[in-house]
């Protein structure tokens, strides 16, 4: 390797796999006893306090070479999700529908940018603010995470067309959702589980968490606006300027009067098939109960969406096939939200939804079955590197688990928190949750592992259990944007074609600010009488 040459992302991640294996030689093996407890409507396996014991060490050697296989097996759902999303969007992209949509959107913004208020704030700034707030709400309310991978392919090209770079694009959806995840208000996968394991009323303390969410978003959006303005002024200042050549070359904006294809018979056939399917779904599921935190709202969601799809599709026919395909994308996103909030969908259901969208886009464009298959496989081939790196990153966790060192790390850190005072202990809790997120990026899994210990420890030192939950919340949320063991982060970066080393360099200063901010937001929980704390 030449002097000064930055290692490939695969090299960096495999290096971490090797480092994890080295740890298993020097860190003693340990294990907590576990039991299953009821949380809400389900059960979770949690650690039993004071049950830690040392076990035989299991140093990892040749297993570093099987880490890719093991990681693929462990992260199979996210990997298949990425491959299907890549294939489905490749079919849609071939129709130039997203290009047409972006052109129409940017043309609209140019028409309104002369208005005084908009000119003062900046239309682009308004787009960034509202898009990030939307995804932050999704992250804070229902824990949007894996779902953001599907949006990267939409927002990265949009950001490039607006004069920014792929880093801005990934911030609009992935980072925004991660900020919301960290400042969770009603997230059932983190707050719900953590409070349930701590014997706290579900979603109690929401007032102060809402305040924290606002502050986190002000800092996060402000940071991006500052960076975006710099890139807009001089695109070559972007660390991924050369990498973004792929997006600039692949997505050339079509002119307003070029590239628009008139509605075809196949478009009508696609519309009718989907409309009939939606009517049948409306009959089968006339009412949907949407869950937002601890609240529920029952309404005829699918019948309403079916009616809106009918009206919007007919209107789109006047403009051309690409607008009908964009309409398909819009309702795919709407159904994603309804599915997640109303029917507890996860990556399998979401991948299926986008797969159907891709097939429907191809049929609407009159592609033959062979053309659709070829386009889908081309998309899978194009996104394969992103899926591969997710599998390799998953191997890091497997190495640490097989080495029996994760529980030992939990035990050592919990012991180190004693005799450091209330603020110091709370800070140590926060640091512990931040560091453990590197090896256990799953928020729900980490809550099940750590909160039974942290909640009882907080009783011993005189800190409210709600503060311990908040320390978990911040520690779990922020480092999701930097840890190489997060399949979602690696998948999103792969979709955006941002090398991990360049992302690490860009995100590190921002991460330091967020971590410090998290600690500052924890301090009032010790000294102020906050509702629910």
C-alpha cells in the first residue's frame, strides 16, 4: 500500500474483525445468567443481577476468516433487504421517473424562491429543515432505522441535483432518523423496552425527552446547514466529490419536454391490477389501529389510501408514465408507514413492498419479463458491495460473542461506576452505553442486556431510573451513526457509495459535539425536579 493511501472499507472492517479476535485472547471469558420477562405484549431475555461468573476463555483464531460467512448468516435479513431494494430501484431508475420527479420538484422551488420570506431563509434550507424534521419524527416515534436504507437512493440524487453531495443526501434521511432515534419520544424499540425493564410507566418523562429531541435536532440540522452551504459554494470542498461522480454521471437531469413517455396500455393494466388488490385489502382490513408510542388510533387507513391512489393515479396519467411510477413510489412509502405503525412490519415486509413496486414500475413501462429480470439483476449486482460489507461488519459481533467477552465487558464497566458521585456515575452510565453500542448496535437487544443492571445500580447511587433510561437512550442513539458494526449504517453508506473512512472523518467532529451535548442534557436530571424523573 502506497504511503498515505487510505485503506479500502473492506480492509478497515476486516481489521476490526482481527482486533476483536485479539481481544478474546486478553479479556477473560464471562457470563451472566439470563431469564425471560414480559414486556408489553411480548417477552425479552434479560440479565439477572449479581449472576456474573467467569467461564472458560474462548480465544478466536481461524474464526476471523469465517466471520464473513457468520456475519452473512446473522445479518441475512438486512443483506437480502439491501439486495431487493437495489434491484427494485434499478427497475424504477431505468424509467427515469426519479429524474423527472427531481426536475419537476426543483423547477417548482425555482418558481417560489423569489418570494421575500423564502428568499431570506433560502428554499434549499427550508427543504433540508423540513425533510430532516420529518425523518427525525419517524425515528423518535416509531424507531425508523433500517427503513431509511430505501430512501438513500432517493435523497442522494436529489441532494446532488440541488448542488450538494451524497453526505447531505444521507443526512436528509438516515442521519435525521438517527437523531430522532437518539432523542426518542415514543420509540417502542428503545424507550418502551428500557422503561419496561426498569419498572417505569411506559413513555413517562416524555416532557423532558421532547425538550431533548428539540435541542438535538437544532444542533443536528444546524450542523448540516453549515456544511451544505459550504459545499454549495464550492462543491470540490466535499470529501466525497470524486466518489459522487457516479451519481453525477448516472443521473443526468432530463429536460422538461424530453424523456416523458405518454401513458400506455400497460400503465392502465398496472393501475387496474393494483387498484383491485387494494380494494380486496380494504375489504379484508377495513380498520387499522395505528400505534404511536403508548397511544392508539383506529381509522379506515387502507380504504382511504385506496381512494387516494385511485384519484392520484388517474391525474398522473395526464402527465405521463413516469409520473404514474412516481405515484407508485409515493404510495409505497405511505404503505410502509402504515405497515410499520399499524401492522408491525419489519425488513421482510418492507422489502416485499418495494419488490412489488419495482415489478409494477417495469410492467407500467411495458418492459418484457426478461427486461425486468435483467434490470433487477443489474441492480442487485450494483448494490452487492454494500451487502457484502454488511455481512463482514456483522462478523465483528460474532467474534466477540463466540469469544465470551461481551458479558465480561458489561461486568467490568458496571463495577467501575461505583464511588464516582451522582453526576459522575450518570456520566459513566452514558459512556458505558455509548461504548457498548459499538459491539451491540441493536437498541432493543442492548436494552434487554443492560437495563436490568443499570436500573438497579441507579437505585444504589440515588439516581432516578428515568435518568438511567435517558443515558441508555443517548448512548444507544448517537453512535449508531459511526459504529462499523451497525448493518444499517454500513448499508446506507453502501447505497450512497460513501467510503467508510471518508464518512468517519466527516462524522467524527459532529459525533463529539453530540456526545458532549448528551452529557449536558443528562445533568439536569440530577439537579432539577423533572416530571417523571
